[in-house]
């Protein structure tokens, strides 16, 4: 870790480093990138301005930046079998803005998964830019199975004839039927946009189906399961490349963050190696072990399990809510986030659900045996609604056995 000639900052960084190392990170959207990725973020590329694209910049001195950006694009194309890749989006939200800007006009109709059924706020929440500028219609999960109701997707598509269908989520534990989405979109000539921010690493690791060849446009963040820097990319058919490039720059943002582009290139290179596939298989195995342990401990897990890296608990039947459990588990040293559940009677600040994910702990080397132990602790804390000193000690001891590298 870098040292700072500022005691106050030095203390804060050290405090955060100790917090992370001594706790168990189960927030599904968080992960630990490699030291090489982190090193790139402090490289000389951080100093450079490079508005425009390789070979067409508005500043001099970008010959090395051009090479880095081209390398990142080529690696992403290989990783996801993509025809066109734009690596400049600063994060997931700006990437989605660019996709909408490229294909939609204000007021156009878009179909997406409802936020409280697992969708993302940039998929049409009224308070978000997406809900303010576009007419979002939402599909839902089945009330009995909590699986996306594809018949409803087809019915709403036929009824509203959306210009775009968004297939993606931030809190959904099962596979998506990409081919069915493609078939439904084709019936009305809709653009099919896959937001794979949560599962991009699992797709890159070839443990989940790759939607990139099927979809018109695909967006993803580069952290989460992909284990890169905070950032995003957009992929599409080649024929959409120019309009997406214009939407990113100058449509949505100015200069890209070239140090982040370098870190993306490194992360894509890491994901192309065979060991990354082994890592992603372990992520899913860990998540399924955690789900099974909780179910065996009588903790309700939505859909009865998971196909990916995350799982959702509904704790309302246990006389509590997600906010209370988040606080209790955080006090114990287990980091999770409260989350709305489908058909939730709670509020966003006191929802029924808890979202758990295994990418970060898998990066640290924890496997099935540790997941069983963690699942037992979580179940005990939820049921008892309190944390014992012995649990805190045991959790910290386990975390310190698997330091962040």
C-alpha cells in the first residue's frame, strides 16, 4: 500500500484496509482487483487527456494511449466474441445513458425488469434519468417461482411495441433466457439491450451463456465478477459502432480515464487466462453452497437457490427486515446489503430482502467449507437477532486467514 505524507489521510486509508481485511465481503457488486490492475490506476496514464478516439484525438501526445485503448478493445472483443467494443464509459450508469442516447429519442417506450423485482435503477426508475426521459414499461417475476415471467415479457412487448427491451438485472439469481428475449424483440423490431454488469465475469469465464452474439447491444461494468477497475464497456454489432461511439463521446462524456482503460486491458488479459474460468466456477459453487446452507437452516432463499454469484433472502417471515439484518451482520463483520424483494411490502430503507454475493470472498480464496460456516453464522444471527462476541472473534479470525493480496 502507498504511504501518504498526510497523517489524517494515512490513518483513514489504514483504517479502511483493516476493515476490509478483517471482515467478510458478501456485497454482490464488490470484488478485489489484482495488484496489477490497482497499479495501473496510479500509472502515468492517469495524467493524460485524450478526448476522441484512437487516431482522432483532440490533444497531442496520445500515441501510447491509442495503443492501450486498442489493446483493451481487442482483448474485450476476444473475451466476449464482440464485433464492436467501446472501452471509454466511465461507469455503468454513463454506459447505459450512452446506449439509450444511441438508440432512443426522449419519450420512446422501453421494456425492462422492475427495480423491486431485480432490475437496476437505470432501467427506468422514475427518479433516475432513464425514468425521466423515456417511457419505461416493466415486466416482473412470477409470484410463485420468483423467476422472470417470460410470457408477461412477450405479452407486454406485443401490447406496447417497445423500441428497446432491456434484459438484465442487479438482484436476480437465475439465468436469463437470452434466445427467448431475442425472439420476442424480433417480433416487434425492438433493439435488444443486455445489461450484464453483474454476470460479465461469469460469461467471460464461460460458466454462463454469452448473450453478446445474440443481442444488438450489451453493456457491462468492469468490476464485480469481471474483477477489473471501476468502469464500464459497451459491446454491439459492428453496424451500431459509429452511433455508439458518438453517444459516448461527445454525447455523454468528455475525455476517458486512460489509467482506467489501462486497468481494463489488464483485467481483460487476466480473464482470458484458464485460471479465470476456474475462479468463476468457484464463485458459483460458493454461492450455491451458501444458498444450500441457508436453506438447510430454514432461512428463505428466493427461487430456492442460484445459478450465478448472488442470492436473495426474504427475512420478513422471520420477524425482521433487511435493514436490521444488514446492521447486525455488519456488526459481526459480514458485509451484505439490504434489498427490495419482489412484491415487497417494505420500503427501500427497510425492505424485506438481503442480497448476498460471493465474488470477493472467492477472490480471497474461500471455498465451500468456509461458505458453509458463513451460512451457519448468518442463519444464527438472523434467527437470534443478535451477535455474540464469540461470533465476532470467529468471523474476524476466518477473514484474517484469507488476506486481500
